[in-house]
C-alpha cells in the first residue's frame, strides 16, 4: 500500500466528498482507502478533510455537541495541570448502593466526590460494589486458562465447583450460570468471545501480549454499547453512554503530553495507540462489507433489526479521538481488583484517607458492633469491592482514598500524583510535611531509588490497587 502526498490527499478527499455528499467522515475515509488502496490514518484524513471544508453534512472534525447540558465540569488546563471532565450520573442509585453516602459536585479542581450523609464509625462497611465493566488483570490469564478461577468474578477454586458453567463458544469457565450471564454483559462479552466473533482474536492477543488491560476495558465498553443499542434499544444505549461519560476523563494524548518523558516516547506511544485503535475497529466496527455483514449477523440475534450507526455515533464511540478519550478515562479510573466501578470512581485522593478499599472473601461479614478494627490481611476475594471506614467520619466530611502508597515521602507522593493523575496534592498531610528550607544534597543512589519508586507508581496508574495497607 502507498501513502499519498498532501496535495494528492486533499484532491482525493474533495472529489470523494463531492461524489458522496451523504457520507459521514468515517465512511468517507473507508471509501477513499478502498478506492485508492492507501495507508491513511484517521488523524491525517481529518486534517485534509478540514482543509477542504469538511463533509457536506457538516461532519468535518468533530461531532455536534449535545444540546442537553449535564451538571458537571469540562476538562481544562489550569496552570500547569489538566483537570478532568466529569459529571454526576443521575441514573446511579447511590441511595440503594450506599445509603449513608451522598454524591456532590465540588466547585474546585476536585470535580465530583462523595460525602458522608451521616456519621460513619471505624470499621463500618460503607458499601460493597461489583464492577460496571469487568476485566481481569493480565497476571491472572494463566490461572484463568487453567480453570483455577472464575472468568468473571475471579473467585479462586481449589476444585471445580458443582455449579460450574462453561461458555458455549469458548473454553472460558464460570462459577455458575449467573456468573456466565453477568459476564456476557461485562467481562466476557459475546462480541469479544473468539468463538462468537473470530475477528476479536487479534485484539485479544494484542491485549494479553502487551498486558494492556486498559485497552481490554475500552473494548468491553464499545462492545457493550453496540449490544445495548441493538438488543435493548435507544433508551438503554443512552443510559449506558451517560454512565460511561460520567467517569472523570482526560484525552490520553493530552494527559501524556504533561509527562516530561513523553517527547522521547511520542513516536512509540502514538504508533501503539494507532495499533490498538485499528484492532478495535477490526473487531467491533469493521470497514469492509464482508466483515460488517459478519458483525451485523451476530447483533441480529433473535431476529432483531440492527440499524447502522449514525455519523454522530461513529464519531462519539469509534473515531481515533474517541478512542483516546476512552483510554484516558479508563486509565484514570481502572481499579486493580476487576475493572471500572461506578461509585468507587467518585472517590478523591487524600494522603490521609478515611476510607479503605478491600477485596474480602465471600464469607466475610460486617462486624456486629461498632466501632470495630479493620479486617486483618485475608485471602483475596472476588472482584467485588468492600469500602470500610478507617476512622470515625463525621456527617458532611468528604470520603477519600489514597492513590499512592501511604509510606511514600511527601516529594515522591507529589511527583507520582502529578505525573500519574495530573494534580499536585494539597491535603492536610502534604501541607504539614512541607519543608520550608532547601533540602540537603541527595545521595545519587537514594535519588535513583526515589525516581524508580515514582516511575513504578506512574506506570501502574491504569490499575489503581485496592488499599490493603492495614
């Protein structure tokens, strides 16, 4: 395949647009690539499209913004850091999940958060939560493949349970038919099951080979949008969209550009993002008629009628910029225990957190009387999170967790939070630990160890771990 020059590309884009005035941007790109046999990225195509005035339908570089305004905040740059875009999801039934908790939009850089609706005592279970979108850590793949763990809830097995249920299309196994049913809406989606959709195999292999868990989560989000739209209707698809885009998010490329080391890695990172995006399209939004027909056949399960995506939907969910938005969102919110958690994602950071996040065994029960000590280190449970009060929390106080290890020195915490999450922490502990005088010259070996500690935290940002520090 050849690559066109800029003038040749603009001419081809103009001619194709004029000949196909009803096509949106992504379909126009597919038509040009098929006709010319070119290697052409969406980013370069959109630049050329903008140069010649966009599509006839007005779908040039970006989707039209929704007329309905949500209570929230847009991402923006403040000083030297990015503030994520976020809003409250009115469909999240917090009163049922966590009766003693209220959600709130703060008027500063904190965005949304959670506050205690009434006093919470030490050791009190505040809520328990299953993932909204589940995805196992790459470290568990060999255990899952050897049938030692449920492929959905991640409960470890000493021996195969009597209630075990297997995926009818592939080797994945589950605790029960209930776990299998839940998995098909979350962790083991039919459009990503290679027995149902063989085109997903290259994507799955790439995710596992690269241990790129956040890409796996993005794939599950897109797959679930498609089946929600096709099998549950427009209202369900809109509710799903609202839930997804209520999570705090910053475009992945913008976020990485805040990292001083990005310039040296820009080419590699951009190529990796491009590969991930193309594999997602091949599996879930193919451009050839044959592959489109194959995917539509899967979506027509039970005789359902499936309508093509609108240009706005294509732009919202499958464009390269949408991919970077979703990837950035997942990296900010992915919890190591099992994926994305809708209520847990509201929790802001403090270096003196008042909430502990745990994976507790299925047999664990809340204490009979309060206050109570926090549970000891126990065997890892399922992907269900348990949120506990570390201490007495007065009504009205914000609930917080720590995004970094609590034993890190202040400067290391600050660097890890700035590079990994985009903000400088100004919590009470950080203010107390400020050193007004210039520190003594540091030993090179100690400096290297500190830098490695910070880099380790930043590298693992897409897997915010449960807080098992007792």
